[in-house]
């Protein structure tokens, strides 16, 4: 894979396409079966020897076929039992080892499926090019180094109700996004530190309305992963005159997808900027105490001082007026205030904060440096005083 921001896909290799006999067995004629050629460059670029690849929306197994071409072991997870059977048949027709390329029916958002990833996959031996099964609880865990997937598209089957657990048949957009969030939170939980996650997604047109799905998926990935790059996948499709509208305006033929590239890693932060903010808040009379990794880092209580903390953990007393003043102050410093991934604005009530427990303030400056505060609110003033009395490097 070169430094071009785009990847042009001209045609599929007939050796690796889903066979026509299997296409006919799918109720939708496998119209959403991804290209193997779409996945192969990303596996070659991001998958390391001996590491597993996972596709949480396995579909018809194109990611696993691409992984076999690249020589990487891969796991597919799919909700639809019929598609699981079709995928297993496809892989068997290609002579792929079911132990090295397993396909499970399930949902990576579930703790049970995540546990299977940690205990039932084999630990790959890169030198011997074989997979060693796990025989005991003391055996090493498999390293899953890459998630590579095409997401199920919202609105592709409006009105169909035969598989309501499928994300592509979710009736409303926000629950659909939450379902994606749950899956990628599960992916984050099972990926190894430093692992990559590449997600193929396209913005949509539904009923004449533009839906910015790719950009919304980027936002939800950024909640847990660190976004690194994007690639544009371009498919060689003919111009469709039927899409031309009145006055020469047109809806495009959607001959492209975004490949969003992110990584499971520490986000890092500007420690000096964090210290300056805390000192300014203290001078403004805010009562708070700092604890956690930032406090330990500044106080020198860490084994590796070169590793920067991800955020600043702060605890404040249950004072409604002061809490709203703090939020307003942070907003004036360029922070976005969120709680459970929802944007909130001051003033806030303590009743609402009791339900939310904490809020998050995040900002990114013009140099790309980020700063994040996680602010917890104690139940009582006494609880806050007790927490502050426990010490730490900084309190006000």
C-alpha cells in the first residue's frame, strides 16, 4: 500500500468471488458481499506475523479470504446463522483450514463472544507457521492485531422485519449508531494494545436525504480509538444518467467508500497545558481534587515517566451552581462537554448529574494537541472532603 489517499478497485478476481451457487442461497442474492481485493491491501499493510485478524461483521467472509491470501489467521463473527453457514461453505470450497479461519455466530458486543476470543482462538506461532491451541488457563492469550470490516448499512432494507436484531434493519438512525458503538466497544476490548482497526463505510442517500454515516462512524470510533488516517476506495462503475436531477444537479453513483483507520493506543495529552488549566481553575476558586494517572505522572509515581497520561481525572463536590460555573469555564476554554457520548450544556441540575455520575470535557487545539478532563461528582460534601483528604499531587 503506497501513500496515495485512494485505492482504485477495477475488478474482482473470479477465483475468490462468492460462487454463484452460494449467492443463490442468500435471500438477497449476496448483494452486499464485499470484495476480497478491498481487504487484501489493508491486511498486508497492518497485520503483523502471528497476529489474528477479526471481522465483527463477517457477512460472507471476504475478509477471511483476503487474510488467507496474506497468510494471516482470521476470525469472522456474524449474527445471521444462514450467512455463517454460507461463509463456512465458501471457505471450505477454497480449502481453508476451519481452525485457522473460524466463523462464529454471535455478536462481539456480547461479553460471552469476547471471552471466546480470549480463550478459544489459537496462539499463532509465526516461526512454525502453525497455530498452537490453548490447553490451559496459563497459556498465552491470542494477540488480535487487526479489526477489518465493512459495516452493515443503515436503511438498506426499509420495511423488512424478518431479522430485527440485524443492524441494517434498525428502524431509526440513533439506535443503529448505538448498536455500532456497542460492537466497536467490544472490538476495542479484545484487540491487543497497539492494534489497528480499519472500518469501511460510506455516506448515504436515503429518500433524497444525505446521511453522513461515514462521519458519524468516525466520531464514534474516536470515542475509544485514536483516529489515524482515511483512505478512499474507488470502484470502477459506469456513469448513471438516471441519477441526474433537474437543472443538472445530481446524486452520485456512490462509487466510493471511506476506509477509516484507527488504533487502540494511548491518546496522550499536553501535560503542561493540563497543569496550567488546573492552576487557573484553582485561582478562580473552584474546589476539586485530582487523582488517577495524571496525578501519579506529575507526582513521579509511575514506572515509565515517558508515557503520558490520557486524561485528567477530577472529583468535585455536589454544588449545582459551581458545577455549572465549571462547565461554563471549560466551554470558554474551548472544551466540548459530554456525558455518556451526549453533548450537554450548562446549567445542569444535580438530579441529572446523579444519573450521569460524571462528565467529560475534551478539546483539540490548532496544533493537534488534545486535552481531556473526566470530572466526577461526589454524592455528598463529606464524600468530597474525604476524597480530597486522601491526598494526591494537586487539590484546591
